[in-house]
């Protein structure tokens, strides 16, 4: 039995390439397309640009990108494949935006989805706080704080202060007791009923 070839010549560019460089085609004897993926993609892109121009729509200019790199249409930078997330459904197996642009978009989506804020609105809040956490007045504010019952945004806090009020259950009485404790005015709870303690006057 003849040994299966491990390479094939592209009918368009004439290069001898590995079989992985050709897409499947069940109608062909060897089960692969005549032209390599790169040539097919180039033809498809040129056809797409001609069609867009004929419809009077804007056409992106073709950019020469080195092998192992990709152009991010969001930031306009050419970056190596290591700067992209994988996407099995994409023709090149990579995401449409680079990791940095996806991170920016992710932060914007998070703010809008969870707090109903844009980045500009959050930045205006930070500026109104003079660039400081409103509780400790020392650290940079990086976490949007909101009421978990009403969803109302209260301010922008540093990580430690945001964690602290969260661990105190967002309970103003617990925060007041913590402040009294820190000032040396701790109280001994008096049990007046099961689970009910009398607070000092």
C-alpha cells in the first residue's frame, strides 16, 4: 500500500505545504482543497473588499502582517499571537481583539452591567473624591462600592476599605461598634433574650 504524502503543493501560490495548511474538501480525491488556507483567505478578503466598495461601504485597507502576528482592529497595533486569546470558532483560531483591548472592554462592560456607570462617570466620582478613598483618605480608590439591597452606588473605595465594610455586612451599626471599639469604648453585651443583646445607651 502506498504511503500517504505528508505535504501538498498549493495550486495558486505553488508552495509545497503540510497537509494542515489545506482545508478539507470531501469532493477531492485527497479530501483537501486545491489552494492553501492562506490563498483562500486572501482571495476571500479581496472579494469581500470589492463587494463592500461596490455597495459604497467603507473598506479597510489591507495591512501586511508578519507571520505569527495579527492586527488588532480596535487599537490598530500589530501584535504577536501570544497577545491574543484563543477562539476555536475564528478562521485563524484567535480572538478578534487583542488581550489588552479585551481587558479594557471587559472593565467597561463590568461597570455598565453591575453599576450602570460608564468609565467617565466613575472617573468623575473619583475626581470629586479628590482621588482618594473616602473612608481611609489615604489609598487610591479602585473599587466601586454600592448598596447590595438597592444597587445604589455610594462611592469608590480602596480594596481594604471596600473589603472591610463588606466583611462587616454593610451594617452601619456594626461599623459604629467597630469605631467605638477602636476608640477604647468597647461594651459588654447584655443578653436580654435568646439572640438579642442590649446596646449601651
